[in-house]
C-alpha cells in the first residue's frame, strides 16, 4: 500500500529532517507550513494556516495522507494562550483530515517540557522530576500545552480510528533557519562571534548542567524514530522518549565544541551568565560577519535562539532521558553526540550560514 506522509512544520529542524528521510525511503511526502520550504527535492509544499480551518480545508483538499507527523507549535505570551493556540492547531488539522478516512497513524512531537514543566514554570521547585525521565512518569499538576496537544490527538484517534505515537526528544540538534528552539545553531553562531571578536567562549549555564550528565537528540535520529514508531505494530499508541543514546557532561562537550572552532573555552565560573544577555548587542556584529564572509543569513535572530539555549543550559538539575522503552520494542539506532554537533557545524559552514 502506498504510504503518503503529511509533515506539519516541514520547515523546522524536526520536520525538514523527517521530510528528507521520508523522501529518501520512497514516501510521497507533503510538507505543510505557513511558508513551506521549496528547496528539498521531492517534497510537495503545502501552504496553510493551522489556525484557519478554511485555509486548511482548501490546502488539503486533494491530499489523502496515510501518516501525519505534527512537528510544529507556536509560542505565545502565557501558558494559557499556548494551550489555547497549540491545541487548536492540532484540532483544526485533524478535523480537516477526518472526512478523508485515509489517516492510519498520527505522530506528535513534544519534548521534555512534558516532565520539566512549561516555559512559565520550567524546571522550578515543585516540578522537578526524578531523572532519568521515563515515559511512565505522571503528568505534572500544572498547565502544559504539550498535554493539551496530546489530548487532541487522543480524542481524534478515538473518533477516527487511527493509531498514534507521542515523541519526546531532548534538545534537538540539526539545521534550520528561523526556528524558535535551535541550540546547535545558536552555539555555532555564538562560537563564530567569539572567534571573530576575541571574546571568551563562555559557558552560559548552571553548575548542575556543567557538572551533571545530559543528553540531546539528533534531528536525523528523531526522523528515524518517527518513521519507526509510525510503521511498527508494537509501537502503536505509545509515548516515547527519544535521545541519541549516549550521555555527556557539558564540562567535557564545551571543550570539544570550542576545539572545532579553534577557540579557547571558558567554563562555569560560579554563576549563570545567560547567553541572551551576552548576545543582546550582537545583531550588528553578526551583520558585519555575514558581509565579510558572504554568508546567506545576516539576521542573527533567524539563526540564534539564545533564550531557549539558556533554558536548557540553566536548569538546576542534570537531565537525561531513559530510552529503555524504545530499545525493548526494537529501536536500536544510536548517534554519537559530539558528531551530531560536528556534522551540524560542517553543514552550516558548507551552506554558508557560519564562516
């Protein structure tokens, strides 16, 4: 049977890597976004607004997907508004697809805020989980738009009879421009600025993150996990953590990243030094760097998301994910984290996004 994928958020880190993998494996692949990318060969772009049911119905009129991958979200001022908007986007999408009766599986990508709490209460006292985080952990007694998105998927699955999977990656490392949460590219841009200006490559986070164990999720591994869960009977109707499979300490990895850029690392010095503050005045500097090296993106804010990197690196506890559930069900893919960063940096340089 022909497999037809609809990747929602196909211009982001997760969605673009997923679309590329699906196409490579022979899937007919549609990429939905407000401003869909047209650079990926074999991807059928779909321009639609998830908050506009009429726009969705028109854009999806001739598309009959068998598998739907939801990788997009929208950031709002409050968690209450995050819940309203992001649950509505999922509901509108699944309502638009419901009459087609073609959807076999829906995969939703969320993340570790499922365990750590939403932006307003992120990793604060009263919400801190035991680590490694496991899928069996109950929901926190606090509002969280991830929970609202899940509930929309569950309700539509019960109505329409499709299977589902929930995917909870740690920080996703991969290439995307204009992405709201992009640690790898943020650190690449920061390192490039440090090298150009002679500033120290200063670790911005907490003692717990500097000294504790952590892990991350390569976007390429996440793509493989999404396809695996959506095509494996044993993985149906399950929630999964997704991480590379190794662990590291930032006290080690920070030196590795500095070495790639041939700059001197400066480690944790006793206090958190937010990257958002450190890079607050760097937009003009980046524009000069972009002009000097003929880079493709002179807008710092299209590449760096310092606020999100600060959230991850400033956490008061070490955070890592348990992958036993996926392993037991047959997903054994592994990715070396240092190579995740190095591969990303090489790609950014090759595509003239960093000098």
